[in-house]
């Protein structure tokens, strides 16, 4: 496994529409492993293939959802890893919420983005089998952010407010 270099703006690959994956062979499997490592090392909660210079429809997401039980609200569930190929959002909730996002490809900036709170995503797993994810709150936001990357869309395109982070200030979400 290799930590890949994360490309940053204004790299043209970040603005291209990523192509669909049709080959689930060794090359894809290696890229999946590298992207997981790269996301964890960054650290980030999601990464899209164009961010490591590969213009294909592949994302990885790893996020620990907060406990739903209020007494347990301080604790977090163990992080869950998602690898999704050719993802497509098939349902958006009408309800939207503004949240603060950052991006590993736009270091040092954050912005407020209004997004649907709940979504359903259909796609394929790393072996090419169909999968479906229902996501809400932060997990839904992460998926939308990563899937936007596959369209060449960055959070700064959607944010109604973007600002520079202070030196050493951690981004709210990658
Ligand atoms: Zn990003």
C-alpha cells in the first residue's frame, strides 16, 4: 500500500468529470487500498479518486456516527468504512441543513454549504456488486461532498460563505 499525493486546486483533474469504472481488477483494488491509507493518513473522512489524480468514479468514506441514544451521545460508534464505485444519489430529502466543510484538496479553507440532510446512494462495491447506502446528517454530507468531486464540483462552488482557517486550526470536515 502506498500513500498517494493529494492533488490540490487548481489541478485540472479536480475539475474533470470522472469516468465510470468497468474494470474491477488488481489495478482498482490497489487504488482502493491506497486511497484508504491516504485518507487515514491525511487524516480525512472521505476521499475521491480525482483527489489522488485518478479521474474515475471511486470514493472512500470512513466516519464514526455519533450514538443515537442520548445518554451515549458523548461516545461514538466505531468508524465505518465505505468503498463505493460509480455512486449515484437516487434520493434527496427535502429538508436541508447548512454545515461547515473543508477539503483536503483546498487546504486552509472552510465554507458553509447547504445540503439535503438524508440521501440514498446506489452504486457498486469494490468487487462490482450492487450496493445501496442510506445516509443522514454528517455521513450524508460526506457522501455528497465526495460524489461532487466525481462531477468536478468543489465545496467552494456551492458554499455561500468561504473563509481562511487560522494557522493550525483543523478543518471541520475533509
Ligand atoms: Zn473534498
